[in-house]
């Protein structure tokens, strides 16, 4: 469901940015709207002083950053040393990944790669195994 909402949002945004003149739509095509889906980068090795704003600022030179988030510890609120940057277009994400991987940000050398979906973890029953009982 979230996938379809994302496609709808990208298509609506693309259509609203297009200009209609003499009955023809000019600007990016619908194909480009679908092709430029959101790309997510994993940023590792972040300094503990790096926050969401400074992460977005560092990566915004490569394209439209839709979200930049530094992951923090639930209990302490302190940065866990990694984060994610979402771009509105794959090309921007690839350009940022090539340019920023290995660069220094707030005194630390960062690692930049494409984010992957987290594999589902077994369990989730709080230690209770239904099949055993």
C-alpha cells in the first residue's frame, strides 16, 4: 500500500510541476516521474555531533533531499553513528554516493552506500513459542 501511495505522490508532484500550454503538457514526462522514485542512502561512520539538519545540509548539494535522519539510541537519545538520506531521484542519490563515500563530515570519514531493506527477524513473540505448548 505504501508503494502505491509513493507512486501516486510522485506522479501528482510531477504533474503539478508541469506547465500546460496550448493543450500540451511540457516539462518532465510521466515516464520520468515513475523513473525518479525515491532513493535511500545509508550513511555510516557519522560523528556524534552530526544531527538531521547538518546531514541534510551536507547532502543537499547533489539534488532534492526529501529526508535526512540520524538514527539515535532510544534510551539515551545519543546518535548511533549512522543515518539515512532520501533523494527524490535515483540519479541524485548515485551522484551523492560516488562523491561523498570516504569524505570527511564533522571530523569523521563517512561511508555511503545504497540502503537495503532490513531482513525480517525471527521471533517477536516475546520469548513465547506457540508451537512448543
